C-alpha cells in the first residue's frame, strides 16, 4: 500500500509541477505540428518545385540561342596523278578546319501547344498547394484527436483519485470499527482490497495519460520534456452545435485536387492535339568556316555570314499515335470523373453518419451524466449508512465502482462525440480554422 501512496503522491507533485512548466492550447499544438511535420514539409517542398517549374521557359515560349564550334587538324600524306599529267606528292601535309556558328531556333507557332502547356503547369502548381492543405487538414485531425484523448484520460484519473480518497476514509473507519470489535476483519480486508484495486486502476490510467501525451508530442514532432497543462476542454453540447448543418465539402482539398487533375488531363490532351496543326519555326544563324590545307589545289578557304530561314512543318501521318494517345487520355479522364463521384458519395455518407454519431454520443453522455448525479448521491447516502453500520462493505464497493464505470462511459461518449465532430469538420474542410481560432 505504501508503494501506491508513493505513486499517487508523485502524480500529485507532477501535476503541481505541470502548472509551473506552462500550458498548451490546441491551436498552439497545431501550429507547432504544422511547422515541423515531415509530411507537410515534403508537400511544401513539392509545391515549391511545381511553382518553380511553372514558367514560360518550360512551356517553350522563348527561343534557344547556341554557339557551336568544331575545330579540327589533321596530318596526311598525299599522292595524286591527274589526267592532265600533274602529279602531287605531299608528306605529312597539315589540314586545319574551323567551323563555328551562332544558331537561333524560335518556335513562332506550334498550334497553341504553348498555352496548353502553360495552363497544365499552372494546374500542377495549384495541385501542389492543395497537397499542402490536405496534409495540414489530416494533421489537424490527428493532433486534435490526440489532444482531446489526453483530456479524456485525465478526467477519468481525477474521478478515480477522488474514489481513492473515499476508500482511504473507508479503510480508516473499518480499522476503528475492527478495533472496537463492532465488525469482523473481513470487512476491513475488503476495504483494503478495494483501495488497492482503485490504486491499480489509477496507476494504469496514469500510464495511459503518459502514453497519450507521448502520442501528442510525437504528432507535434517535439521532444517531450514535461507534461504541460492542456487549456482546451471537451465541454459538451456546445462542441457539436450545428454539426452537419449547411456543410459544403466542395472546398475540401481532395475534391479540388481531383478537379485539378482533370484539368491537367484536359490540358495534356490539348498539347497532344496541337501536334496535328502545322507549326512554324524561325531559324537564324551566323556561320564561320575556315579551311587551310597544305596539299591539293584548294590551299585556303574562308566563308562567313548570316543565314535566316523559316521552317513550316505540316503533319501528314503519324501512325495514329495521336489518336491512340488521345483515347488513352479520355479513359484517364473518365476514371478521374468516377473517382470524384465516389469521393463525393462517400464523403456525403460519412458526414451524415458522423453527424448522427455526434448527436447519439452526446445523448449517451447526457444520460450518463444524469446517472452520475444519482450515483454520487447514492454514494453519499451509503457513506452515511456505513458510518452507522447499517450496510455491508459490498454495497459500499459497488457504489464506488459504479461511479468509476459511469465516469468512463461519460468520458468515452463525450470523446466519441468530439471525434465525430472533428470528422465532420475534416470532411467539410473546416479543421484548418483551429490553427487560428482556439476554442
């Protein structure tokens, strides 16, 4: 029993230390989690990459300018006999050739593929931002659920601690009765057994609280060095007021991502079909060619100057490549449309289900709350009767454990109602409001 007293005292000291170490609101926990979560950080990096790639250069709007140079030198032995009787013999004759040019290649018209490509890159950039929102939305749900779970477990441990104090008074009273010879030793032993059982329950609840804190700090990506006091509460009906009323899940990131993916598909098809339209290219260059040869008749040659050229390309037959690829994109678009319908149907069902679940859990909580009032009143009556020795020890035990059982059902029902509300807010895309609007 001394061991359990030490555990309870340590927990009490810890709670006092918590008040000194600071507090933690839900909005603060969410801000820390969002700033450090790896999934969010990766999504932000991917979004930055998509934004970087969204430019007119990648779309092909600008010309390309290149400098090319091909110098070469060779040494050859030459022996020639011409029809006019001339003979040429050279040993190790050097030949130097320098070819260089500056080339400009500009696609003036490619069937409007340029604009389709730019639109596709912009849609991909929007998807990157929506992926960040989606990661944050999921993280807010997980952190909020973990935060409220700590509160639920702490509330349960408080009820158990209260009953431990009641059991201590009961043990003291049984010892006095036993010493006076008014009761047998079995009642005293039963009281001590109940006290130890409550202490065991409390010890397990304390472990659960520590595990819940560990889960919360894990989601926050923070090293846990204390058990801060949580300032938000699960307070009942006001938590789920107007749940499921006037919800619009059209702004949910996942649905918007599907819409953007459909746009990407359409833009990709526009790019593909643009290849059927004639294209116009402008080619410009400034050439420099110099040749010096120690053998033969043409010993030195030099030419240089600009050149300009328009190139028109008219596609005639591509082996049905474009039509086949276009059909594949149509199938992909149909799949995306079906995914969107499935998502909307599932989301609508989940919103209705969790709306009902929130209301049902809250009704159970309110019923258990009424039972708790009766159970506490019953315990007060039994405590008075116990002092007068008009009831058995078993009745006292039952009254105490009834309170703990009802408290567990109350907290579970309240927690379930809050989880259902969080799920509805998640599906409707509203959870991100918690980042700036603490309760």
